[in-house]
C-alpha cells in the first residue's frame, strides 16, 4: 500500500487594508488577483486541467493568516478545506503558527481567543483531539497505517516576548514519551509542528526562532523510530536528517504556499509537496517528495530549475557512500557500454531513489574521483552516466 501526504504551509492570508496596505501574501481577502498571481486559483486550474494529484492526508503546518488577521484566518481555513476537496484527502491535520495567535493582543486580551473560537471544527472535528491540542500542547492521531504526533509549538505564546520562539514544554515531552512508548503496530510515524525543531539559519533566514526543547523532542522521536518531522515557519524548503542514531528522523521544512516574494529567499518560489510512502516493512521510513513551484504569470509547475530545492527527491536511505560508490564502479565495469541513463542505476541500486540531495552530491563527488561522470539532474529530462574504463 502507498500513503500519500500533501503538505501546504504558511498561507499568510490577510486583508491588505489591515496591513498598512502592504502585501505579504498572494492570498488577499480584499483584492481579487488574476489567476496566475493567485496560488490558490492557479492550484484549482492545475487540478481542473487534469493534473493527477491526489493524497490521503493533508498536512497544514500553520500560519493560515498574517499578524492574526481575523478575515485572513477564516479565508486560510476555507482555502485549506477547498484544497482537501480537490486532492480528495481522507484526513486533514492542521497545526497553528505564530501568526495565528494574537500575542500582541490587538483583538482580545486572550491571545488564543480568535484561533480557538472562529470555527467549532478547528483544528479537529473530534472534541477530545481539540482538548488535547489546546490544553496539553499536542495530540496523537492514529490510523491503520500511520501515527501522527501534532505538536502545538505556539502553546506558550501568551505575550509578544514568548512569541519570538517556538517551545515544547517539558511536561508535554514526558507525556509524549510515556504514551508513544506503549504504542504498537508497524506504522509510518510522522511528527508535525510549526517551528523548526533545530536551528535553521540557512541563507541568513534567522537562528533564534526555532523550537526550544526541540533537541530533546528529536531524541525521543529518534528512540521511538519516527520517520519524518514536517514543519513550516521558515519559508525555505529544506530536507536533512536530525541529529541522532543511524535511523534518525528526516526533518522536512515545507516552505510557503503563498507568502509574498518579499518574504522568500531572493529567487525562490512558493511550494507545495506530495510525500509518497510505501507501507511495507522494507520501505518504512523511506519516501519520495514531489514538489511544485509557483511562478507568477505561469502558475504551478515542476519543470523549472530551482536554486534551493529539487522537484523530486528521496529521503530515508542511510548508506555508506564510499562503499556504495565502490559497488557501483564494480557493476559498471561489467557493462558493455561506457554510458547509460541514470534511471538504469536507479533500477539496479534501489537505495539511490531514497537518498537526500546532499548525500547524492557526496556520491557524485566520489564517483567523479573514480572517472564516473553524471550529468546534472533536470526535471523531465534524462540524466546520463559516463564511465571511463581503465
């Protein structure tokens, strides 16, 4: 069985008139933008034009609105449900971000009044799940094939000072460890949060706003065989492994679906993703991420060269790169031709499909030292492997 997870993060919907007439999202409540200036309209067009994109779960890592704009919050939640319908998902897993909480108390003395009361079905239709999420700072959702730990990292955002960082409290960590230690079943284990659990200062994107106690959370999740941690907040899509053991969880930063260009890295694009897991013992913890990029005037596409993230990548393969390079050299030396398509290597060495880009770059460097050259990866075009035999 295959499990598909859609990830849409950091909408930042708002009224332009409520933000000093400054645009900080492509999703504006009080302006009707053209189809290729609006990521949601462009996504509707992508699906209606026949793109074969479906998912079982929709994960939303937070920041539905911008600076706790009430109309923006309602609009962001409505768009989320529309996206879920277009993708034909079975379950929606929402989280909340720092922009969804009124930490500056502009609208109410209680910073959580708006986010807790704008919809009875938010974040979940199950009252027990909602109680756990708001009161305990996390909720655990189980299904036949997956287990999701959904962490409220803005649980402590009671004032402007606390809102400068994410936090998972020690009591919550203790409870999570106790509850999940006794969870059974060989399932895909997924953690969802808004703030990055470890420092994310990539390209000077800031180094102080990560989740405090995140290192202890990672240690617990590593021991409990969690496969992936999905977070928002940074607007910078990125994939890496958490510190820990040989099978430590993958950390996936989702980027932003619709934050305006001035809130992205220069030259970067808005993104959404489909993560595909195979629910078999030999593939648990391994997956493929397909990413679409938003290009104003063109809409959503995979067929572009992006400087910060690839259109298709794997994760979960923990390999000895030098040993793998040697095995590939031995295999290539037995082939009749001295060149082939990269896809032939993917068929022969299955782990290559699940290596993160930084590990693939190391492998390519090792192979280059052994006279094996691999042409650059371009989405939708064949890459070639050329081998100079001794």
